[in-house]
């Protein structure tokens, strides 16, 4: 048998090997993609969310859901000097943060309070 001749068993073996290598490459790409997507799931440091807040419908800095129990941040609406965590002054222009209120998949949750604002522990 000459070196250029291929037996039927060799061809199938090579084909199986090529399919296995391509399958492995696809799996590695999917794992890398999953790690990149998962790396974006970082918790927001809610203790830094205070100041001038503008409610928007698009292009927010954060998506927030208002809840009545177990919030990430207790928010007190103030009219001036929002200088402590959880104190928000609602404005129409020149905000420190833009917030979109959502019903699902928030970046963090808030509860409106009249006293003791700040991160919930």
C-alpha cells in the first residue's frame, strides 16, 4: 500500500477526530462567554448612592426596585444637603445619579423611609 492511499477506517477516524476537536473548541468558547457574562454580576455599593437623583425612563446609572421589606438601601427623600448614604434629593437636571424604577431585575432594591436612611444590614 502506498502512503497516498487512505483506507476507509483511517478516513472515519480522522473525521471523528476533527469533529471532536471542533466540539471541544465550541465548548471552550461557550465556557469563556459564560465567564465573561457572569463577571458582570457585581453588587452595587449602595452606601455610595446619595445626592442629587433624577428619575429617568432610559439610560440610567442604576435600575432600582422599590420594596416594602428586605431592601438593599433605605432611602429618605430630602429637600437639601443629601450628604449621607440613602439621602436622595430628587431633581430634574444635573443629577449625581440617574435612576430607572423597574419591577424586575433591579441592580438593587430600596425602601422609602422617613428616618434612619442608609444600607440595610
